[in-house]
């Protein structure tokens, strides 16, 4: 692993202009690792740009500077190096997929089970809780000052990908990294306030919907959000983030999922499992992926009934 860290740091130091990318619908780990690297490279006087098409959520707007983000990538030749943070596959790059196919001049830093995206050098370790943990190793190797700003970005990703050190990916390494980031200046109280203690009235409406509408079938709990209902609540997919995580906490439930109909006929599924149960292999059967206990997939289906039956069928299947 140390070899990969060194090789990636070497390429980053050599490059003059660097473009950073993360996965579609970026979460706090995706943005935290990307922004952490961005600030580190700025110290080295690199010309750095971050590309992402998706708008930030309300929480992400507080934590990260959205004005930095660029959307349209015109002249790829301008850049000496591309970096993919928290991305396991070409598909997860969304509209930038083509760019990566055409330019092999990229490196990958990621903690997912790799699903095909590999560049010149790759620092990939599924045993680590978050991409931010891995990014700290890279940034240390760059020998820059780890500022409060960098530490905060990385802490946010580490904390949110472990759901505040609760998920099964939490281990001694994640606590060690957290401790280091606090020593580098991450203000845990303030960050926790933003991440976990800032609830809008709308988010309460969405919680209400979840607890009024979830169903249990065997050892699986689920909740579906049809497009009609989503529009009525004036929400979007991200308002339902956390549904499957909430449901997996129910005693006796080993699998959970939520389905959001983002637009008519387009379904986004978030799946969770208790430790010892593999939800990734089930998501893969539907064309998705993720981690052992947290995975997801998007697909088209006739209607919500059809979408729900597809997911229930793979969950019922023996591994
Ligand atoms: Mn992640």
C-alpha cells in the first residue's frame, strides 16, 4: 500500500494542472476527500479544479464551498492528471465516464470494492471506513501542512461514512484517523452540530413519512417513496437518505431498503444489512454495488410495485 501512496504523491507533485472527480450524487465522504485533496494541492501552488454535476444538499452547502465546483469539462488536454476520489467504477463517474475512458492519465483513491476503474496508480482499500481515511495518507505524503480546513473536510467524510462511528466499517484505524484529524484542528462539536443536529421541518416530514409507511416482510424492512408522494412533500431523493439506515436498526430485521421514484419510472434503491449479512451481492444482482452492509442501485421499472418486487426477490435469494 505504501508504494501506491508514494507513487500517487509523486504524480501529484509532478503535475501542474490537476482535475479532481468524485462519484455521482456525492456524499460527505466523496466531497470531503475531494476537497481535502484540493486544499492540500493548493498549498503546493497547483492549478486544481473539482468537477461535479450534482447540486449540494443543504448540509453539504454548509460544509463545503460549492462555488469551487466546475461542471463543464471542455479542454481535457489542459490537465496533466485526473484524480477519482471515492469512485469504484466508470459508471459512477456519471457524465465524466467518457473522459476517463479517453484519458488513461488518472489515479484512483477509494475504499469501495473496485468495479473496474483503475488508473496509472491506485490506492484502493475496502478495509478502510472511508475515502477520507485513505486521503489523509496521501496528503501526509505530500508533506503539506494539514490545516484545520483539510482536517475538517476529512473528518466529515470519516464521520458520515461510519454514521458517527456506528456502521460495521468502524474499526480501530477509523478511531485513530479521527483522533489525528482532531489533533490537526477538526472542530468535532461544530461539525457534529451541522451533520447530526440540524434538522429542517421538511426533513421531519420525511421522517414522519418513513415511520408511518414502512413495511416488514420476513427479516426485511422497507419503505417506498413514489414520485407523486415525493412531489407532494416537495422533496427530492436526498431527503430520503437515511431511510434504509433507520430501518436496519429494527430488532429482528437483517435487511432493509428504501426505493425512491426520482421521476416516473426511474427508481433509486438504497440497501442496508446487519453485520454478517451481505447486501452488496444482492445489489449487484440488480446491476448496482457498494459495500457489504451498505449498497445501492438505480434502475427503470414499470411501476413501484414492479420495482419493489425486484428488490424483494433478490433479498429472498440465498447467497
Ligand atoms: Mn465513501
